[in-house]
């Protein structure tokens, strides 16, 4: 049985594997070794999951193996005449991934629901994401995509 839970720093090595697989599956050509990437991810997870940072994440755990994840970054908006600083942030949903053999079984939706529930707790004004062509229908079923998409100016990288 798969359980959805918040990420912990102890998950860093498995999160690195999930992120590596996600990007390789998407066509990224690595410029580092997996071992170097794991070390970088340990640092990232430790820094960004500290209390008070803008990042949070959830994982799907099957036994002791992580089989999926989703990350959010809370983006503070410029102060507004009728809102205090920090109220009604925007939540950026990213790095949504489920291992291929467990897709289409509801794990992705459970992960996304956990992230959206957190956004609602923060009273976020919106959640945004950039879907792959393959994931658009998944996100639309979850309520995304009803409005005009943000305009994107690609600057560099993937």
C-alpha cells in the first residue's frame, strides 16, 4: 500500500533517484554522475526543507521505497492595497513524478491533492505549473488549465 507523506531530509538519496529518473525520462542528457547528483540533492533537500523556507514536498512511499514526489515553492506576491505582506501567495507546483510502473493508479492524484491542500491552508491565490504534453489531461482533470496560461519566456536550460 502506498502512503503519501511530507518529505524529510532522510529522503534525499531517494529523491535524487526520482529526480534523476524524471529528467532522464524527459530527455535530459546528464552532465554529472548519479553519485555527484545525489550529493547535490542532499544539500538541496537539507537547505530547502528547513523551517521558514518557501519549499515543501510530499512523497509516495511503497514500503521503504519512494515511488513518487511533488514539490511546491510558495511565491510571495508584491504587497496589495487590501492584503498584508505574505497573504495570498502563489504556489508553484513542480517536479511531479511517479515511477512508470505505478502510473495511472491514483498515486499522482494523491500527491497533487496533498500539495493543493497545503496551498489551500496557506490561502494561496493560485497554483501554477508547467505541464508536459503528456500530463496536460492529468492536470486538467484536477482543475488546472481553465484560465489563460502564464506567458513564458524561455531563457536558458530545460
